[in-house]
C-alpha cells in the first residue's frame, strides 16, 4: 500500500456484547468506508492485534525514514 495512504486509516467500528457459556463476551467488526470491506473479530484482543498490525508497518517505515533523514 502507498506510504501516503498508510498515514491515515479510517474504519467504522462496531462492538457488541454476546452471552457465551453464562458469561458476556465482546465481539467487534471494522468496516473500511472506502472499500466496504468488513472484518469481524471474536474478541477485543483480536481487534487490537489487527489494529497493531495495520499500524506497525507504518511505524517501521516512519522510523526508517527518520533514520535516513538523520544521516543526511
């Protein structure tokens, strides 16, 4: 994905609670408003893992660019 596009991410977040084995659990989905693509998550950890994955590449690129700028 283009680096400039990765500087801004937009999602429609939906979260809801469901009963599971007598306990409540959270479910979530993210929808990309530009493409309509929707991803579902069985728990909040999976949601946060996905968001970290989406932003980790950008963080790495920005860190590498900062190193290059500093060496100029």
